[in-house]
């Protein structure tokens, strides 16, 4: 397309966008994307294993991702795993500690398996603060974190478009916001003890 024709095309597109003002935001957005020629990233519906075999079935893909994520967190560097025998006791967790942890939390983050957003906990006000304090003290005293609270959802985001290699994707983990609050309290306690 010659320069004059391209300029005329772009001017026509811009005029159409201006005419659509306040009418249909979706169409405006699509037209702007078409004009600026924004590339879209598509995720691949297949993945390959370490040997180069390509999997296309959902079960195979899920198994491959499970295998890959497990390999990321496999602790093979230590021969013997440390055994902690020290009985740790401390003061019960206070509402102030929970409130402080909640002020450190980031908002508008994706939810974990429990599908409870931080904003939902925050909206409960004093009631939510008391419940999270009770849950945190229960975990702290029993030294047992319920399985539901430690489950994570792993999502693989491509670093480059169309990749079928696990290593060319970034794995992020979505976890319960209640768990994040508890972890924040524990981290703050550890920091203050040093």
C-alpha cells in the first residue's frame, strides 16, 4: 500500500472511530486495535515433554504440566531433609497483627481455590477481622494448615506467542487470600523477632 493510500485509510478509520464516540465501546476498541495493528497472543492447545513428544489431549497436557510444576519444586539438592523438633509457642495472634497484614495486601488480585477475594474479606469489617484472627490462631496453635488453604492453582503464561515448551512459559500460582494474610502475619512476626 503506498503512503498516500495508507494515510487516507488511517484517516477514514479515525473518522469512523470519532463517529462511534459514546455509542459502542466494544466496536471502538476493536477498530482502534485494528488501526494500531496490535498483535494478539494465542496460547497453544498442545505441549511437548522433555523428549520432544507433542501432547494434544487434555489429560496428557494436564499430566505434563503436573510433572513439570512438580519438577520445579523438587528438592533434590539436600540429601537429608531437616527435621525441626523445637516446640514453638508464642502469644496468640492479635487482631492488630491481622489488621496490619491486611493493610499490606494488594488489591484486585486473582482468587485461589476458595474463590474468596481479599476485598470480600475486607468488606466484612470487624466480623471478617475476627474470623480471620480465629482461623489464624487455630492454624498457629494446631501447627496444622488445612489442605484447602495450601492448595494452589497454577497458570502457565506464555513468554512468547505460540510456544509449546513448558520452559518458555511462566508459571504463576494463585492461592487463598486468607492463607496470604496468615503468611503475612507469620512473616511479620519473624521479621520482628530479629
